[in-house]
């Protein structure tokens, strides 16, 4: 048993060291291409750099994932570059250079080489999250997300029968909307912004076009959900936000989810600046539970940073997810119901850009 434990520890060290080598070289184009070759060449070796592991061990053991910053990588660049040149894998280097020149960014290349991790670029660093086998995964077939000539996306089955519904989300920024034209354009649901909490003083405000948008959508047989842009710093504030939304929703027939919109705010003096992952998660649960007790379907909106860095997904399995990701194919292994795939969509009846969504769950049929 002790020998098996040593083998497992050694393999874990080999993988971490492999990730260290590849990420540090992605800071510059020359280092990027060289380091990938080096790491792939040495992936199966039984001995890796103990010195590198010793220097990175302190912060890797304190986190559930691995983080690599410029400071961590600088000391390795020259050695990695020299080692990669010695490897002499010119064909692979040329191919990787071609990918970078063709527009493939660092994160995209990393995601290809590390399919067992979710790679998140945030705050100037690359974060590697091993895919958690305990969390529920989605069952979507990536090739079944079809992009139409107008740029919109549908989810179909193997016989091209459309299984998804076309939707949008709107706020005061879309100004006055011609909802009849929106309905005629095939939009079947809309998430309407109910309101926001200010990022500095924390005052809650209803969206100035909430009533207009709710009535316009419903009058044209478009199903509605609602979302609130949170800046809660306590569970009590999250409940307060939920109750604020519930009061606004009372006159309307809401069949789509009521959404906790959690996004990072980087403005100066943001009240959530020092909020921990634990507190973000508690706030999210408090909001969702309040919404559920009122008879609505709660949902969480976010991007890769929201779900992997800001929230503890292991505590949020029972809630629906609305995932924002503006590239194809969608990059998220866990369950989600709605994919917001564009922030620059075009819909009849709306001037300017609007967020586009594809929904794979028929929430209208879920309502009692």
C-alpha cells in the first residue's frame, strides 16, 4: 500500500510539473511553442523537476486548483526555451506557431492539451481545475449545436429536429423594444432584468424598463423569466434582493426561471471586492432558496470565472445554470440549461446589440 501511495504521489507530481512547464512557456509565442513540445516529449518520464515542484508546492497545496502567474513563470523561461530548442521538434513547433498566428489564443491551446481540466484565464493568470467527477455533467453533443447563417445557434438531434428554444435577455440598455417584431423573429422567451444593487453604496434599484418589457413580452406570447444583478455581501442582503424581485414579479405570469446574476465587478471601491468563495456561495443559496419557496424556479447566471472561481459548484447542484460563453463550441463540462452565446446579437424590433441565448430545457412545460 505504501508503495502504491508513493506511485500515485509521484504521478501527481509528474502531472503538476508537466502543467508547470507548459504554462510558463505560454507567456511569449516562442516560449509557448517550445514548451508544449518539451512537456509532451517528457510526459511519460518517471522523474520531473523536484526544484520546480518545491517552489510551486506552497501555493498549489493551498488551493483546489493550480494557478500560474507571470512571477511564477519568469524564472523558468530561459531554461525551458533552451530545453525546447534542444528537443528539435521543428514540425510540431511550426504547427503550433501556425495555430497562434491563425488566431488561437493561449487559453484555447491549453484547453486542447488538457482535456481533463477546465482552464480558466482570470486576473492575469491561468487556472487549471481538474474536472470534478462528483458533479453532474451535461449530455449535449457539441456537434449538435448548429450555427445558422445569421449567426444564431440551435440545438438539434441527429435528424436535425430542433430541440432548443430561441431567447434573449434585455434591460434598459435595449431602450424601447417592439415586442411584436421580436415575437415574429421567432423569440420564444426573454429574461427581463428586474433590477440591480449598486456596486459601491449597495442601493437596490428596479430596472427602469422592467414593467414595459414584461408587459410587452407577455402581450406578444413570449414567455418570461427575470434576473437580478447582485452585489450582496451577506446572506441577509441576498434574501433582500430575492424579496425585492418577488415583489416586482407578483403581477406577472413568470414561467421561466428567476435568476441570480453573479458577475465580477472590478470598479474602484466595489463592495464585493473582498468577498470569499464561501460567502458568494452562501449568498447564492440564500437567494435561490427564497425564490424557490415563493414557487418560482431559481437559476444562477455566470461565466467560467463565476462557476469555477467565485462559487462552490458542489453546493449548487440542485439549481439550474445559465452559462455565458461567447465562443464555439461551448466550453463547460457541467450541467447547464441555457447558453448565452453572444452579446452582440441582432433581433427584429431591437435597436443595437442584444444578448442571444439557446435553451435546452422547456421551462414552460415544467410549471404546474
